[in-house]
């Protein structure tokens, strides 16, 4: 099975697929945050450092492909005729996709004889779109999972090849949900590829409509409006912070402070003064108090550490 991978950066699907199968080409999709058409730009280097890569590691997809002698293409012009020709010359049997900032067009996903499959980190048809983790935790779903599906003209609407669920605890953080979803998805994708090779794969047709809202990206400045301050108890809002769904800087940019310190939850008090409206805050002597309908959440200032300071500085540059 000759496989081409399309993904953003050195994603978790690249090495497992390269070890298990014949990867004949890799296409790198541009991140929505990336403002340059050059894959080896200052943006990619800073992002690599921000993610904690060590200098002696292969920290870019282009470098990985060079070391593994895999043909590489940077998708600066989207699904162009040039990319179409490059992929046709590779004669792929299958294209495997994970994490793209744009929809793949028909001129690309119809090239391989076995089709193009995608790893989506939710239980489709739930939470179609680019940001399922945020919406799954914001809505306090008790179950999530991963889905492998064919790519078609829609957004995450193709027939399902494999799907598996896992429980989402009240304490599961955003990073833990992401890891669980992608790790499961990689195993499901490897299994689907094996079944495609053996000709024993079955599909399930997705319904046209999703039972949930589209898992869109959240714009800066709109986080505050997504919380139902007049309805949600303080315990639920506290979980949003503990689970890495939101930060003080997301909700109140004017109170986020300097990039070398952050806010840590100290306690929750059960009663809010009647004069304070839910969803408002006050800062006094290094204590940030967030008012909710049934109480208030207190945060104390903490120094984030040298490593976090470096990452925050990089974040300011992106």
C-alpha cells in the first residue's frame, strides 16, 4: 500500500504510518496562524521551540522527510494543479489526512485508488469542524472518541470506516483529551489501512446533519460570550479553568497581566455580593476574583517559571 500523508507539521500520525507502511510522499498543510508561505520560516522554528522540542530533535516535518528520504511538498498554494501533478506522479494507493486548516479539494482526494481517509478526533457526526476539543469540554460531554472516515466534498461528512469511544471524566484536561483522541485515532487508522489492504473494510454512511454545533475555531474576544454566566454554577465555570478550556486572559484580556505571571485558582466562595454581576471581576492586592451566579472564584498571582516565560515570549511574537 503506497501512502501519501497530508498533515500540519510533525503530527502524531507521521512516524507510526511510516514505520508500518510504505509512505511515498508527505504534504505539509499550512497552519491557520502561519502568515508566510515558507515552511522553514521563523514561525515554524519558534513554534517548535514553543512546543518544547529539544535542539537535537527533528522538529520540522520537512527535516523528518529529509532524514527518512520521503518526498516532501509544502502546500503553500492549496490544492493546486502543481500539487495534483506531484501526487499523481507518486501513484499513491491511499492518502491519510490529519489536522488541516482547509478542506481538501476533489482534484486531490480522488487521486488514490483506495480513496482519502481522515482522522477526526470526535464521534462523528458530532462536532464536525477544526476545534472539537474545545466544544466537547465546554459542553461537558461525558463521552468522546476518534473517527476514521473517507473525505468527500463536505466537512467531516464522509462515510465512516472506524470509530471508537472513551469516557471523558470531569477532570480530563484539554491536553489529555487531545492525547487520548489522537492516540486512539492513530491505532484506528492503522487498522483501517490493514483492512483496506485485505479488502475487508466496511463503511457506515453519516447522516446529513450533525446533532451538535459545528466545532469552529473560537475568535479572540468571544470566549466570555460563550459562557452562560447567569445559568452556570461556579463549580462548572471553575472546571473550565482546571481543564484548560479557558484562561483569565481569554475572558478578560485587560486583566491578564504580564506574560511572566499567571493566575492560579485558590478557592471558591459560595456567595456573591448582590452588587456584583456574574461574569465580572475585580483585582485587589494580587487576588483576582471572578463573580458567578452562586459564588465567586478567587485566583492568586503566580510566577510561571523560566520555561513558561520563554514560551510566552514566543507566543507574543506569533
